[in-house]
C-alpha cells in the first residue's frame, strides 16, 4: 500500500479572507449553540 498526500496552499485576497472569517465564525457560533442545547437537555 502506498501512502500519498497532496498539499495545497491557497492565497486568498482580502475579500475572500473576510468572507471566510465570517463563514467560520457563523459555523462556530451555530456549533456551540447546538452543543449547549444538547447539554441542557
């Protein structure tokens, strides 16, 4: 069996950096909210 890996590096522009930060921030908020709701019940 041969182990292979591909490594990709991206260089987003400023607009893409902002969009990524907003997207991941929203995902983190939703994840934490759902986790809190699950722990309460």
